[in-house]
C-alpha cells in the first residue's frame, strides 16, 4: 500500500478574510431582480414510495460468522417529484442520526426542486413527508435540530432569462416557510455543512463562508486561486475540510484565518499541468469512521477514484493506485460512505460503500476494513451493478450514498431514491 505525503502546512494566513454583517437578504419587493423562492408541503410522497418484501433472515443463506452479508436487497424506491411539469432528480442526502433528508433538483434551465424526509431506520411510510418549490435550484440540504430548521444551498432564479444568484436559505421545518436567506458570491452555493454554532458554505468558485445560524452575519474566506469548490465536510469534531475541482483538500484553521493543511489528493504522474476533474462533475467529502482508529475523511474524486486520508493529511489509501482489484480501476466515484457492522464495542468490522460508474454500469462497490487502516488497505469484497436490479428503472447516475445504522440510501438521479437493507 502506497502512502502519498503530499501535504502543505500553512501556519500563516492563506486567504483573504472579511467579517461582514447584514446579509444580502432576498427582497419580497417587486423591484427585486430575483424570484422569491417559495416552498409548499406536498402529499404526493405516498404515491411515489414503493415498498418491497425483504427475504427474512431465517430463509436467507446463513450469515457470515464475522461481518455482514454484503449482498444488497432493495427495501424501497421513491420516484422523484415533478415540479412545474419537470421530473426532478435525486441529488443529495443528509443524515442527522435520526432522519434522512433527500434533495431533488431540476437539471434544466427551469429552476425548482424538492425535499423528502424519512425516519432513517424507522417505518418509511409512517414517517414520510415532503415539500417542493420553484424558482430555486436545490444543490444540498442539511437539517439542524437545535434550530428546527432546514438549510438549502443553491441558486435563486432571476426575473430575466438566464439570470440567477447564489443563495442560502433557512426554512422552518414545520411550515417550510423561508425564514431567512443570504446571497453569496459565485453562481451557486455548492455545498453546506453544520456545526454546533455555525453553518459553513462554499460557492462553486473560490468563496467559503461561516454563517451564524440565523444567517445574519458571516465570515468570508476568499481564495486567490481558481479552486472551484465541490464539497465541504464538518462532521469530524472540531474540524472543517473542503474539496475543490483540482482534487485538493483543505483543513481550515480552528480560528478560521486560513488553512492548516492543503492536501493534493490527485497524483499528477509527472504531468506539467496538475490534473483537474471535468467541469460539472460531482466530488464529495465524507467521514470514515472506525471504532479502533482516529477519524478519517474520504474524498470521492470522480474519474480519479476515491481516497482515504487522516486529519493530519496523510493519504492512507486510493482506489486507483493502491487497489489490487482491476475491475474498479476505471470507476468514476461520486460518493463514499462507511458502515459499522453490529458487534461488541471496539470489535466491529467497518465496510466502505462506494458509488460510481464506468462504461458497464452504475455500481456500489463494497470494501472491508477489518483492522481499520493500521498497515492494511481496503479489500474489495463485492460489487453490485444497480442497472441489473429489476426494482430500479432507468440507469440514473449515482449522485450520493449514505449508510445509516441498518440501511443504505442512494440518491440515483432520474431513478429517485433507492433504499437497501444492510442488516
């Protein structure tokens, strides 16, 4: 297993810092050049939800004595909502430990989207609720239980054709009324994350924001380089990481005045110019959790595979350079999640589920990490081509995957949401 210590440590200010107050709220005034986004609760989710019988544990083949059965069984599918006569696509998932929020967007010039909400490991049909709206391009969704609010990142439609503006919205969970909104630089708010005190956001260009929960004040860090942010990660306690189009991960200083680490996750193999992901491609950060190990992050790097790295910037494993499995070398991974199999505390196996595609289909690849990353890499133990599942219709792209305590949720574009039982 190769280790790639391509790390830059920054102890001085690495970006321009501004502290601003009084966000540029959307105006309900008729003079505003932008459409005021509105969302409404819908009752169509029960018609879009299809449940499937899962083979009982008694009738299944005997479960492995260690670990889990890595076969996948479809428990349910949720077709995407139709907004303004246009069918949306499932694009983003948020898991807060109790609920799954599913973000849908329109991949056309028309603006609109929606959100479905489920009890992550509970009874799907009893917990389901949904809302949708037009005039807003939904990129990512996060729920904050302390605020009892849903934050939506994206862009608001302009009143003139082709006009739009990057926006972050705060919605009341019960009424889905937009209670606060803030404008940002860039074309779209690309990714958001929550912590105890802040909402972090990155634009599709060079701007990172730290908002208070009411969106009334924020700090801005603007990069001088053309980074084109793709994702932000706030789930590792006390840490904030970003990922950009060049495959560079950045660990933000705790006092938010620059970067502690800048980590090159893509090997340029001696090329004169550093490689970059193609424009418009999906790349995401997520956490890698193991009871016997310190926190790690996982970066899905699209055509460059995926990498696991620790909080100190050391790259522990990469699917393209370190995997011994030739069948995954051409996978374009868009999302990675980890699942801790049930077992005694400190003695549970970790599995990595990676969603991606190649010329043969759309795959969920399952990797085992029996001893964390202590001297060993990830071992491919199963691959599932989701295009072969009869319950899944159109071969939509895997946009985001999230594992909960016993389920795997897959936001699969035009196919909507696919839910698998894991244990």
